[in-house]
C-alpha cells in the first residue's frame, strides 16, 4: 500500500530504484523501550548505507495519529514514521511486541525479524553492555545480498496489545479521519483537487462524505485509481493500485453511513508544489499559441510542433516534466522528436495550432522521444549514466489528448527539460514488438493477434507502453530467455484507449541476447463493443488512425555499448518494416 507518515508524506515501501533492503520497526508511542531505543534507531538510520529504506511503523487502534506525530517530534526521529491506519502492515507482518524490527530484501521478503539488540533481557532489566547488534548485522547482511546470521530473535519490549486484522479485510469501526482520509490523500488527491483533471476535489470530509457510495463503487470495480496493468506481470513504479484491504475499508465506510471519527486521527491535508516538481529546468518548451477545445463532442487528439532553437548542440536529457496548461481538459500527453521536418509540413497543412495526423496518429516516424505524462505520473530523473538523446535542430512534437469539459476551453501546455547532470554512458532507445499485418473481419468478437521479436543484443529494460486502438481488449507481453525461463513484462486485461500510459519498471532489468519478446492481443470488432467506431462493423486493418487498429508494445531500453544500440535500432526497424510503412507519409 501507499502509506502516509506522520507528516502526511506518502511512501511506497521498497520502490526506490537502488533498494537493497527495507527496515520496518514497529513502535508504540507510550512504550518506554521504544522511547529508550530512539537514539539507537537514529544511529542505525544514519549508518544504514546506500540502498536501505528505513521506516518506523505505528499500528493498532489504541494509538491516534496525533500521538504518533508527537512521538516522532518529541524524540526527533529522522526517519519516516508510518501510521498504519487500517492495520495492513500489522496484518502482513504480525508483530508481537514494540519495538520489533523486520528486515526485508529487495523483493520484500522477510529475512530477519526480532529484537534490535541484546541491551534488554526483559522490560525494566537492561544489561550492562550490548554484545549482539542483531538489527545492525541483519541490515548489513541483507544489503550485501547475504542471509543474516540469525533469521529470527525474540523481541523484547511492550506487548502488541491490539487485535491484528485479517489481511485484506477492513478494520472495525471505520471512520473518515482514521481510515479513509489516508487512502484518499495518498492515492486520489493528486488529481482530485481544484484546478486538476478530476471533476471534483477529495480534500476534506465534506468532499468525501457526499460521494462515499460512488467512491466505493469505482474503487471496487477498479475504475479508480486509473491503472490498466494487471498486478504480477512486472513490478512498476508509482503503481496506482489500492489493496484489497483499502477497497474493503472504503466499502465498509460507505455502508456505515460515512462516519467522520476523531479529529486526532486525521492526517495533514496534502499540499502540492506550485513550481516545477524537479526544480529549475534547463529549458521550457511551450505551445506556440493557445489551442481551443470545443465544449462537447468527441475527445481531441492533437499534435503540436514546437521548434527548439535554443538547442544549438546535441544534448542528453535526464528528465522532463509536463505541465498541463488547462488541467480540466488535458487527459495525457506524449513527447516525441522529429529531425526530418515531416511534422512541420503536416502542421503547415492545417489551420490553427497543430495537426491531426491520420485521424489520431503521428504521421511520421519519430527520430526520438522524451517520455509522456498522464494524471498521477510522478516526474523523475532516469538513472545516473543514462539519458535520452536530443539532437540539435529537433522539433518537439507534443501529442495531447483532450476531453471536452462541457464549455469551450483553451490550453497552452508546456514541457520542462532537464539535461543530464552526469556523463551519459547509456542512451535510451525504443524498440517495438508489433503485429502490423492486421486484417480483422467485420463482426469478429474474439480476434487474436500475436507478435514476437528476438533481441540481437542484450538490453536493459526501463519502461513499457502497450498500445492498441478502440477495438483492443487485452494484451499480454512476456520474454522467453535463451535458457527457457519466462519473464512477465506487462498485461492489460481491460484496455481503454482513453487511459493510455507509459509504465516505468521499479528497477531496470537485463534481457540477454537471443531473448524472444512475445506478445498476444485480443480485439472485439463486433457490434456489441461500445467502443467500435463503426456501425455496422467494418473490416479493420492496420493503421495509424484511431479508427484503424494496432497491436504494439513499445519498450524503452539501453544497451551495453553504442554499437549494440545501433545494431538494435537497425534490426528492430527492419523487423517491423517501419521504413516501408512510413514512406508514403513522408512522400
């Protein structure tokens, strides 16, 4: 789960790209041993080493969030103190005492649980010296990829008095302040706040109470938060997923009449930075003129060509940050590059800012890309030593998906570009696994496609973007390694063209030379498909237009050498017959 600490900051346990170990120490604000062990925990936190996440945890119905916050402040705890409001961490790890420590590896498997050290034989009876530094030794071992000398020791402290809920179930006596607000603040308010893309705010009790049943409904059917990938098929950063316990909690709250609860349990209201999330950018690129979105009708997909005269030399890009000009209507955006001038010609052929290429496509083969944005996406720098190539003379082509708001709106979105801070040894490139020989009979309800691509060189995979059009229903992508092992890469079981996204893997991983990336997709070209653009259904073929069909999964990867990268790009272009497909457009 995405958990709030006592300051209201949200944390995803084990998600840092360099995480080697995770430390969780269950604490009780009133327990004397937790108080006395505070200096020891602070020292362990300070000396934990790179790649170690360190958290305190307060769990149990007998503790109010206000008490946990005062404990963190009074004892000047430098590490995040998570407030386990619905008891999900307690249900998962089942602590028996406070303090009790758990050390997890990078896969979040428990490798140690027990005492911090042997300072106390039992509560009220300290030893004259500390001989066994169990938690410190366990952290060092797991950080090094080794097993601790002792996997379990007996914790010494105050008994964990509270009833531990069943994993996946709602706690008893659910209230807004204690249980619901943390879920909404951590997962929903990024979009559900004034001026953002969501239609209403969820920043206080009044906001949530009048929508309690609606919140329960759309979270139960997984409409919200928007996240199309199926869990278990790859591990991704910023997963917008609620746990079974969180969904059950929202339902229990609605069924109970949406009670407010004790103010002492309410977390701080979220605040959001008004400036650029990543700091001062090196370059800001903005739509050359405002674009008008009509009051109603279909969603609008528009390509905007933005020259970048300030890029006078080839540079490497470490991050971008997209800022919607009008968050009420901007749905998502993709940032592409064109050095051929093709996009400029397409733009010149249509009135007003931008152009519609092939009814929703790009109309050109991109010569590079810088990423994308969708609601909830957190801007981040790529790993050190990695960058995206931005050639001098490039035009940025910004494809923005708009949905009408009910009244005429304008937008002038902008993109902040951050150049790489350190020397780049690996350049990010894209590769596609695609079936472009689509011929789908009219009325076919369960049309299956497949594609595969054999890697000519080893690659390190950073992110992926499954892509179909209006008839798409499901896509599964996996890798078959030379030795026969299968690695799941991504799965969508409820495709929605209106919720496209680019997904970053939690940790980059390597696929060796000879790996075969395989993909299957399912499409519905029947009249029963409400997304079918044609009535009656028509024979459908491959096409860039939205009302054509595609079956494609894109990946961003790096290679061990620039030579390997060139081999990969040339081979993938040839495999997907990109030149043949785009040559009519270029002419």
